[in-house]
C-alpha cells in the first residue's frame, strides 16, 4: 500500500469499490462506482484492515477495506454539485426510467448495499438511475423520502418515487412508470429477488404487488439534485 493518505483531499475511484457497514467488512453498506470520488475521514487504518471514508456525491460514510486503496487516486478536482432545476429533471426523467428498464432487462438479483450494475438494492437502483442523468439522490430509501417533495397518490407522475415501509419509517422505494406501474429492486422475502415491475393498487392480483400495497407509505417528487452538506470539509 503506497498511497499517501490525507484527510484534506478527495480521491477518484478508478474502479468500483465497496463500502461496508462494519469494520469486519461483512456487511455491504454501499458501493462507489468508478469515476466517483471519496474522502478519507480518518487516516488511521484499523487492525491493518479498514479505514473510514465518505462518498462525496451523497455524503455516505462507510468502511473501506485497505486492500482497495489501490483503486483510489488523489485528485485536485474537488467535487462540485451541479445546480439542477425541476424543469431540467422533468426533461431527464424518461432517460432515468429507461435506465431502470435496461437494468431489468439483464440478469440480476437483489443485493443489499448494491448501487452498481447488475445487482442493486431498492434505493441503490433509484440512486443509480437518477445519477445516470446527473441527478443525485441521498443513498438510503428513508433519506430519499425526506429529500423529495410529498405528492398525493392521485398526483403521481412518471418519475416520481413511491415509498413503502412501516408507519415509523420507510424501508423500500420504487419509481413510478405510469398507469399504476412501478419498477423496483426487491428482495426474497416479499419480492422478486431482483428488479421487477409491479402495480400500485389494492386490487392488484399478484402477491408481490399485494404485499407492497400493504406497506405503502407515501409518494415523493424529486425537485433538485442533492447538495453536499459539508462542501468545505
């Protein structure tokens, strides 16, 4: 490991890397695609194994396996979030939806923490689809719910997000396609173990749609691209 570590600069990912939720690297929290940037939060490597980093586009922290430092390259180009209006988003939504449909068309399975093709978790697919058009969302589904503007189910438009979960917290997200359809990456327990299209209706006939209808929470509209909370840090 020859990379000089610094907490004051950003690093470009030359390859996809994994971020873990624990220091033993057994729980995948997120992934950072090649071309994105990370910032090292603490240069002390724990047990010669991991160090704490944050993906800069969405402020998402995680543990990086020290063996993956070879995939990082120091860069003087500090990430600057783009200012994107709702009108710009509306123009890009067809391509966002197309991204999700293309992801559906290739073999895939649900991956907790997955944000890189072909295997995604629910919020990872949403983030990747919007990011493909230069629109950044927060990483997790409950964060995405808080980030969007609440809209009534009767006002849903293609490209809006649909949130599912418990009365206390959202734990699943999908993107609305129109005509009551939505596309999402769902797990094994009540889902498809991968990306699929379901119906947002109490009268839906398939079991997956019925299960998620019972978990329906609210709908949200993406109004802007995520802006980093700590641009100067």
